[in-house]
């Protein structure tokens, strides 16, 4: 076998390995990008960006359950919750959610809701007390 044939075989293997390594690097960069971007947002910024959606989600549920379209709401507490073991994100191996306790009052009634948001477009509101109270109870 001539040396030139040996080099052609080795050269093609090196090109294939180089292509595979570039593909792996590109894939890792694509996977790491969301992690890098999410690390740039502080907890207070994350809470602030999701707060309007959380309030609107709780208000929609509260207005329906209280049968009171003019009901108003206020955020009573808020925090970032890390759910470990699911996906990757700012919490180092878990998803981050913003969690709000929101009070809704109107038409002589009030209710409290726990509202969790993954982002501005993904919020869910849950009844905290499981009952609606007449004001003053």
C-alpha cells in the first residue's frame, strides 16, 4: 500500500472525527444557551416580570368564583420556587417558578389564591382556602 493511500484513509477519518466534534460542540452550545440566558435574570426581576400575569390569572379566577366582575386583587406575598429534578435552569437542575399569594375582594366576598408562573405566558391559580368568605367573616 502506498503512503499516499494511507494518508487518504487517515485524512478521511480525521475529517469525520472533526465533523462529529463540531456537531457535539454545536449541540452543547445550543443546550447551554438557555441556561446562560436564564442565569442573567435575578430573582427579583423574575418575580417582577411574572407578577402582572400572576395577578391577572388570579383575578380571572376570583372574578368568576366570586361572581364579581369588578373584584380587585393584590399580591400578598411572592417568592421563587425551585422544583428540583425536572429539567435544567437557574436553580441548578430544576425548573424555577414564581409563586404568589394573591387576595381577591369584591361584592362583599374575598378569596385567596396561590398562583404559580413558569413565565409570563404560563401561570396557574389555585384556591388557597378552598372556600369563599363573606367580608367580615
